[in-house]
C-alpha cells in the first residue's frame, strides 16, 4: 500500500496523468462539439488513427513536425466532413457510418502503412518527427509543481487551452449558440432560419479537427511512431468522458483527467508486479462505472424534478 | 415488405456489391505491380481448390454467429456493439472447459459451447441491463466491455491456462474429446458449420414466428407503439441482448473448438465488427445471413490468397467493407429509383 501511495504522490505520476489525458481530452472535446449539435460521433476513434498515420507520413516526407500536424488536422477535418456527408446527405445512420469509418481506418491505416513503410505493424522505418516539448520558464523551477506542469508536449498545453476555447466558442459566439440550438431542438432552430445541415457539418468538421489533434499527439508526441491500432479505444473512452462530464467542456476535462489518472496508474502499477492485463482493464472498467454513476444521478435528478412538479401540481 | 420492395432491396444490395467489387479492382490496379494476377486470385482464388473453398466455409462459421447475434440485438434497435467481446470471452470460457474438464466426446463440446454462450450473454446483457435500468448508453458501455473482455480474457489465459512449455503465449492443449469433428475431408470445415445452420433456423423462427421475437421486432420498429400496445419493452430488450450475446459467445466457443488445438488469440479477432456488415447486408433477417456471410467470407479468403502470392496487402478489404456499410445503410442511395417504382406501382 505504501508503495502505491509513493507512486501517486511522485511528481512524475502527475506529469504522466497530464500526458496520457491529452489525446482523450482532445477527442472528448470533439465528442462534445458534435454532441452539442445533436450528432453522436463514434468515428473519433478512426479519425484519430488516420490522423496519427497522416502526421507520421507527412512529417517524414517534409521533415517538419508542424507540417505533419497540419496535414493530420486537415485529414481529421475531412473525415469529419465525410461523416457529415454520409449521415446528412446520404442519410446513413450516423452510428453505422461511423462504424464504417472506424473499420476503414483500422484496415486502411495498415494498408497505407504497408505501402509507405513496408511493414504492417510499425512505422519505425520512416524518419518521422516529434512535436516539441515546452519548458515553462519560472514554473519549471518550482519544486513539486514544476515537474508536473512543465516540460509537456506543445499539444498537451493546446489541449487544456482548447477547453477554454471550446467553452468560449460554444457559449459566447453566435455559431456556438446555433450549434447548441440545433442539438437542443432542430425543428425550433430550423424555424428561426438556422440551417440544421450546415450547422451539423460545421460541428462535425470541428469535431474531426479536434480528434485530428489527438491523433497527431499519439504518433508525434505520446510516442514517436505509428503502430497498428495505436489509438486502442481512446476515441471510445472520450465518448464516455464527454457523457460523464455532463456534456460540458470543464466536465469533459475533469472526466478525461480521471481516465488519464487510471491510465497512468495502469502504467505505474506494472512496477508493483500487478498483472499487466488486469491493470490495463482499469481505465475501461472505470469508464463503465463512471458512466453508470453519472446516469444514475441523472435519473435520480429527473425523478426528483418530476416529484416536485407533481407536488406543485397537487398543491 | 411487399414483393416489389423486396426485389428493389435485392437490386440495391446487388448494385452496392458490384460497386464494392469495382472499387476493389480499381485499388488493385492502382497499387499492385501485377494487377492481372492479383485480380484473378482475388476473384477466383477461393474456387481453385477444395482446400481454398473449405477456407471460405470455415470463415463463414464465425461470421454466421456474429451476424446472427447482431441481427437479434439490432432488431430491438439497440446499438450494442459487444458481440466482439462476447465472441472473444465466450471462446475463453470454452477453452477453460476444454482444457480442464474430463467429459465424454459430444457432451464435452456441448458443455463448453453452452458455457461460452452463457458468458457471452452476460457480456452483452450487462450493457442492455444498464440501458433499461438507468438509460446508460448501451453503445458506450458495450464498447468498453469489449476492452474489458479483451484484457480480462488475456489475464485469465496468461495466468491460469498458459502452457509455459509451449514457447508462445498459448493455453494448454484442449482435450481431444472437446474438439469438434471435421466434416469435409481435406479441409478444416468442422461440425460448427452445421450448428451454425441450426442457429440460423432457430433465430429465424424465434424472430419471425414467436411472440417474443415479434415483440422485439415491434420495439425495433417503434418503441412508443410497443409501449402503448402493452409490451414489456424492458424485458424484451434485455432478452434480445442476452440472446444475441449467447449466440456470439457460443460462436466464439465453436470457433476455437473447431479450428484450434489450443487457445492462441492474442488480439480481438474482429468478427464482431464484421458481423455488423453481415447483419446490415442481410437487413437483420436471419434467412439472408448465410448469403451475406458467404459473400464476405469469399471476399476475405480471396484477399488472403491474393496477398499470399502477390504484393497486395489483404487489409484493403476493410476499405471495401466500410464502403458496403455506408452504401447499404444509406437510405437515400437509389431513393429516386425507389420513388419512381412506388409511383409506377400506384399507377397500375
């Protein structure tokens, strides 16, 4: 037990929580934007995978990590756009369209990896680049706190900054209001002249862009290569984080950190000779438990409101 | 569904398959250095020997089970994607019984398959339960359960069943009495194919000829109508998820007992996802599941044969499969033709 506490109070543990939360946070914000527009985007998983590979390939070709990031994000946006086309124009059920995108991503990335790198497992033959880490002057020297918050990948800072940006976008801009209106009640939004389809397209593209950042982080920050299925369900976990966070930016961030905590814990607990498989299960099990607790609380709230309404009506 | 509607759906499905095949040929043409050879192997490879055709039939078995499982779960309009985990974990349950128990032949595989099915039904049942009890999204929880099944399953295999002398991460060998017999000589086609055929008949009868099946289908079409009609929707939904999980878990058990001597999977096999395409192609109707499973199995084996002797990687099939899902599920694909047809019929 004391070994367990040692792990958690170690500043390195705090650092790794932020590190592993980053891709989940990006994708959770992506899930948030599309959810606000009334679309469940389970293609986040596939988008992250495609963006991760895109980043590796283009940074290897051009020698520039930022160009790789740019292409990864563009691909993310394009896949979001195509999900919009399938679901909004072709009227494919959005969940099935996303399942299809995930399937294409899983096989397609291996296919492309084989064509580009000559290997079906890992991109180590490609000279891909990594996005820089940033040391924050002043902060880095504070003992205890500096090692946790300083020296992260530039995308980690961007992810946490995005929480604020997305909050501002959703609640303080006209487009954000339109997105929320469409998700809240599309007929009402339509009746006041908001184009439902156009708004959902925009939301899905932003959602794809955010997942694109998450994917780029996976292959150009979290690690420095692409390997098959490297996203490993983070896109799905992000959906759960968004639901657990009560569909708010800050809530999604806190839930992402919670999953990051369990993910980091699963990495650290391996040092204590607890079976790797058992520990790897933790973030997923925590997700289910978190989701259930959240929905129980929600149904309780609804029940209370209904009871109060009934009492008020009776009186 | 009227006869002309059914014909239209067949025409639509045929067209999608044609588009998918054409796209495969285009991809081959673009990527391969020996496109002629690659195309020939992809299209006719499965027919060039009994062994290859046997591979197609073998591949059909898991697709039949996961396709049926997903048809049953989707019929109630529940997006439970847990068939993947149920298939994997069911197989692990069966492996435990196949390794550890001593039972006479015939009884041994029956017990193992039943046990695998029960485990599968628990795995798909929990997301269904959480949905009807508290409204937790069955989609998200079933996705999580796939990973839980995967890691927990690996843990069980590596810590309780692992044969340390085998030189790889595999279980102890299965007892001879637990294995399913081969039914076609010179191939690996096993008795599971016959069980799968029975499962198709059973599921078809259940969904279309019993009261419970009817309830499930009514819920899937319109849950509010089902509630007004006095159907206990919670119970019927849970039944569909439990039954779907049972079929998937039994399918996983049959797959390992039919094809392998030990439990060897270190990755999720992916049949749960392919089962979604099977179910969509068959419009959740068990009678069409064998056709859809055959088509997908043929395509996969064709791609495997092609990738073995040419430079084409077989993963491009995933791209084709994705396209098939999108087009088949796209309700506005060919909607104009359907409209014309309906108008023409009305004029007669």
